[in-house]
């Protein structure tokens, strides 16, 4: 007895067995403890690439000469620009950038070749989407380098000494000319916050009802699962809209980020996203047995949404596999909508695809959640 009392490890094995049983009975905690850091490592190691390449570029070649084609070939061969469309007017060039289909627009004026042959400086206008600061900075630097390289090659190929460079790039940053980080970060941050808030709203609320026993009482009432879904989602959708308006208010008046497009269009396109994430929260609640499990599952969706949605790092720079993954993340489309409407003044005709995809996601998510509730009530 004396020996046991003086042994500091007395009772160690029973405690170890007890804690092992707790861990085994809480697989969700073990899942997030082990796999979330591993997932973060793989996302940062494989998906994140700070080297901007293949920037979607629209071209308006008003000269249609050998000299203009030579300059455009330099843009293509640089591997930093990928020509995705060729347009025939200034309006079409601007629309390509406003819609988000192109991040850079290159315009070669009609007098480009004439000025070169006359020994004057020929300029090329480079329109750059400033809503993504990392892309804008890279595009500006590479465009200037291409123009300088073309100028030096032409200057060395003639014997006449020139006092000015033959080719000049004139970059113009659109939508965010001062390159303010707030204009780039805050709209994307609001999208990420909306995801976290909407998922937590329903996931935690349903789990709390289950813990209190009130959810089982609701199951006993003669109500269809889909009606239960709508009844559960509608009040939280109102809360989500209220929170969105509050965040947009602070974005505009506290951080000075103007809303260039239609505020009502923004609310319209956000609707399917809110329904999707509220439905996803309900889906989490059908599996989570406790408040902690629901919280862990909700926060587990944050990392992919931050790194793979285009919020910080452009999707075009990611490996192809992670680009595919980004297409099934609803926040990807909400960030495109926010930056399109808030920064570029995009219209419904520019963002209807994102709205349609989110609408399809909302129908699928609510249907799956309703099926899960039907299974539990059956």
C-alpha cells in the first residue's frame, strides 16, 4: 500500500484507457485535429503559387500590320499572358474586362506601324483589371518589360541613333487605380464571412435544438421535410441579409470602398449563395451530435474557401486539379460576384453564369438536406 501511494504513476493505465475511449467516441474531433493541418499543408504546398502566369487577356488590334502582330506575339510568348478573345472595338474590350472574362486588355492603335516607320514613338494601351492587385502588379511589370524589349531590339536593328524609344507601353489600371489593398481584400473577405456566418447559423441552431430535445418534438408534427427546411432556413436568411447589409455599410463608409454596380443586383445574386450555405449548415446538423462537432465541421470549410476560391491567390495560377476543386466551392462564385458588382460595375449579363451555378447548388444542397432529415424522421 505504501509503495502504491508513493508511486506517481498510480492509476495511469485506467486514465489512459478512459481517454482513449473518449477519443474513439468522438471521431469528428480526431478527424479535424489530424486531417485539417494535413490539408492545410497540402493546400499551401501544392495549390498556392504566387507566380502569376497565363493572365486572361483580350486584344484589340486596330492596326492589323506585321509590326502589331509582332508585338502581340511577344505577349503570347512571355507565358504571362493568355489571349482569350480578340475584339474589334473599345467597348468590346472594356466589356471583356468588366465581365471578368479578361484581366488585361491590349489595344494597338491604328497608327502604330506608321509611327514606327516614321521614327516616332508608337504606344500600346494596356488596360489592367485592378480588382486583383497581385495580377495587376505582375501585368504592369511584364507589359513594360515587353515594350522595353521590343524597343531595344528595334533600336539595335537600325543604324540611326534615336533619342526616344520606338515602342512605349501605357498601362492604365481600371477600377482600382490607386491599387488600394482594401478594395481588393474587403469584398472577398465579406464573401468568406458570409459563408462562415450562414453555415454556423443553421448548423449550431439545429444541434442546440437536438441537445434540448425540441427537435424531436418537431419531428412528431405532421410537417414535410421540405417544409421543415424552408421553415428553418427563412428566418436565418433574413438574419444573413441583415448582416450582409451591415458589412456592406461598413465597407463603404468605414473603409471607403465604393459600390460601382447595382446594390439590388448584388442582393439578388447573393440569394442563391445564402440558400446554399444555409442548406449546407442543415446538412452538417444532420450528422453532428454536439455543438463542438457542428462548430468544427463549419470551420473546416473555411480553409478551402480562403485558399481555393480566388480570395487571395488567383485561381488561374493553381494546378489544374485545384482549379477543378475551386469550381465546386460556392464562395468562388460569390467572390466573383462581389468583385464584379462592387469594383467593376458588372451587370447581370456579365454574372448570370455565377448566379445560375449558385442557384443549382442551392437546389441540390437543400434537396440533400431535406432527404437527410426525411431519413432521420423515417
